[in-house]
C-alpha cells in the first residue's frame, strides 16, 4: 500500500538529466495476456521520448532501464493481475523499483530528472486504507483493508437474552425482555465503538464503513463518538453471518469509490465558496505565478493529462514558454509536465496537493495570503550625466527620460480592472512612449498602504501605489 512516506522518499531522488523513467502500466487480469505485456511497455517507452527546444539532447529510454523494467514485469506480473503498477528505473541511480497500486490509473510513461508522483498522490486520495465494522446485536467483526491486504478482528459475543417466545403467560413479560435486549445491545455497541476509537488512535484517521442489518446500522452510528463520526464514509446492508473478508472488501470498495467522488465535489464546492479576497486563483498561469512566490497553501490538480513547460535551473521558476524567467531562456530546461512540477514545488513549500477529476478552472490554488498589488518600476535614462548606453534598455528611446511600467505585468494574475496602464503627460516623462508610461487608478476596496513604501530591485526603484486620495503616486 502506497503511503506519503514512500512518495517523499521518491522525491528525494534526482538524476543529473532527464533519464529517470516513471512507468504506470496496467497488468491484465487474464494470465494468458501477460505475454504481450513487454511489447505494451515498449509502446509506452516510445511515448516518453521527446525532443525540442530546452532539451540538450534527444530524450529516450535507456537500454538498461528498458531491460530492468521488462525483467520486473516478467518476474512479478503474476502477483499484480488486474492492478496498475508504478515502475521507476534509472541506471544512473541504480534504481529499479515497482509499486503495485490499489486502484486502476491512467497509463503513462515519463522521463524526467525525478520520479513522476502525481498518479501516486491520486491513488492515496482515491484508494485509501479504511476500516469496516460489521455489527449486529451480539457480534462484531472489524476489518482493516489496505489494497489487497485484509486483517480481521472478531469481538467475543455479547451477553444475550432468552428468546421472545419465553415472555410469560399472555406475553406479560415481553416488554421487559425487549427492554433488556435493547440495553444489552447498547452496551455491545459502546464496547465496539471504544475498540474502534482505540484502533483509530493507534493507526491514524481512516475512513470508516459500517455494515450489518437495516436496523442495527443507525443504532450503532448514533452512539459513535464525534471523532469517529467525522470519518464515517458510508454503509452497506448485509447479513453479518454470511459475509467473508473478500465479500466485505468488494462491497466496501464501492462505498469508498462513492465517498471519494463526494470528497472531490466537496473540495471543489468549498473552493468556489472562497471569498473574493485574492486568495483563490484558477488557471495554469495564475498558479505558476503563485508558485513563484511560494504562496500556495492548497493546490487542486487534475487527475490526468501532461502539460509540457520549462523550469529555470537557477531559481526554479516555472513557465509555459521558457522566456518568463529573469535569467533568460538559456537557463530554462524543458520539463514533461508543469502540473507535476507545481505539485512538487507546493509540497516542498509545506502546502497540500489534492487530485480531483475536474478541479475548478482545470487547476486551482488557495494561497496563504492575497497576492500583492502590482509593482510599479521607475527606470531613469540619461538624467544624472553618468555614462549611459546608446538607448534605453526598457523602451529603446535615446533621450533623457524616466520609464515607468508594471513589473512583469504579464505574470501578475488577477489584475483588478481598476488598475489600467495609460499615458501620463509631464516634463519628467519626456520621450517616454505612451504605452510604457503608466499610472494607477486606486482600488477603493484595497486597504490603505503606508506612504513611501519602496525597495531596491536590480538598481531600479520599485514602489507600491500610494493610498487612495493622494495626489502623488510615486
């Protein structure tokens, strides 16, 4: 059973180049189809190959890695019938590891500098380890299910009462007997709930499923402590004395699948209810900008799809075109999946990553703080008599002037409509092209800013817009 500890261990591995193979392949359920599995793996190898800008050389699966993967599949495929298997191989690191997953996932093969772990995060979320409590008035069976592993605990039978048929002459003792049966059942339910609570403290919070007769399920659920009730995932009706561990797992898997879909819907609905304070962003470009500021607290990523992009080798900036980093395109290295890089960066910053089938906007993020207002940059050219180049590096003008513009305006997501670049006449802006000379229309809803709030950045003065009502904006 895959766990977050194993994912963290994989993320610590890093190759010098894009030579680490991550293969997710579906092992057929029919043993007769296993002979075609190596050829199918070769087809996935071909999909992992890539070439183009930002790639030093053509990326192909190495012969040693392909041989190691085929040997793993040939020797252990019969143990994984009907399962998706994650295989990681890199001859440079001496890595050849296979992890069977508890649920079926989309097949893919990725060559990168680190393992591709986004499908593993999906498997942890959609197919977690869970517990099943099968109860009736006198008996209880507790099942802990993690993938194909099932452990069972049987509680001793509770104290019982004689049959309803012995209720005295004309049934005069029937009421007393029924009340005694209900009282003993409640004691039995309390004992079972206490054992479940002790197990939860030892193994951690896991989804809980209750099974039994139609009338016993609500009675047992009513006496559960609040901590266990918060992890209640669902229930199914069955005769406890006819259930086997395999049948319990089959019935409970359907409940867990419905519970996972409900969790996705709740996560999306909770995100859409976020107040419009700038802390919720959607879309790939907005999430890339937030990741560059290390501001993502919760990242909602889609379950499938690969989005190629670029990552700067010096500052780690993620871009979709390779030219959005201050260090320039030569420092940008092509990566096979920007969403994977976003997820890894969020985990590295201490954030959470949840994989949904259909996240809002395709990809969404909740930030630790509202994104700051855009920065205004003032650059001087030829005003102090110092040696200057032939033309301004900002606007190419060759007369003394000041250039004022929004810093990285294309990379600032969610720019409020009240902030619009426009020309500003004045002697100090002589020679500045109108499209590069900007001013700010203050947002009345924004909190007031301290006057004179500015800092130095690469020799240019970077200042916040002043509070509304001030005549000077610098």
